[in-house]
């Protein structure tokens, strides 16, 4: 695929990718859970995509997502060729609500459903809501609470892009739209130099 993007022959001198895409390889993104994978991605000059959640290290059930991902970012940056600008996209689960009653209700329903189905690294459906939120790496709350949580995330000081989704809370549609609205109007402006002025924000269902 990399050869094809670069315009090289595809098994025959008359076969090349059409239409030509000479800059596509420079816009490639790759994802990984490991520092080793990040080193390979960096060496290739690709962008690094970080997951919204990932498996915990042994004995580290309560490690934060940024504690887990810091070594991944370190390996990526160390492996980047000279002159290649880093591209780091941090995906995060974020649900913003107008009040505590709403976010607690939706988080309780959504995260406990995921835990019951055995998703997200073996969450225990019997755990308190606060534990489910923490171990699922979910950022949830009112705008003020969400801003506070995101400011603790050290990866965001190194990321060039922030990708946001409401999964695994998965609120009803009107609350998804409201969450995105609050994110755009209240959360991102409050983050200021942390995200909004350094990179880009993408929201997804």
C-alpha cells in the first residue's frame, strides 16, 4: 500500500494507483496500544492515533489513560525522522451535560450496560459508577467538570488533534447533540491553549 501511494508499480509497469496521490503517504495515520508499535509508526513518519481507552498493565487497574499512553508518545517522538513534524491524535470518550442528574443517569445506564456485556477490559457491572467512569476512561459531567478532567490529561498537552466521542455512555440522540454543543461552546474555549489553539477538534457519534 505504501508503495502504491508513492506511485510505484503494482505488479506490472503499466499499473499504478490512479489518480496519483503523491502526498497521501504523508497524511497516513496509524494506531497502536504499545510503545513498540509507536516507534514503528514514528519511524515511518506516520501520524499516531491514541485510543480513548486501552488494556491496563498488570496491577494497574486504576492507571489513568494518560499514564498508560505517555510511554507510547515518548517512543513515537523519539523515532520520528529529522524534519518530520509530529502528528498525535488523542481520542477521548467525553459526554457533557447541563446538570449532574443528567450525566449520572446516562453514564449509569450506558457504562453499566457495557460492563454487563463484558466490554472495555472486563469492567465489573457491580462496581460503583465512579469506578466504572474511571476504569473506562470516560470524561463525563457538566462543562466545568469536563474541563477540569481534560486539563489533568497530560497527553492533551502533546497532542495535535483531539477526537471526541460519547461512546460508551451512548446517551439518547438529543443529549448527544447537546453534549457536542456544550463541548464546542463551553469546553473547548475553556481549554484554550491546551487544545483549541494548538490543533483541531473532531466530534463523532
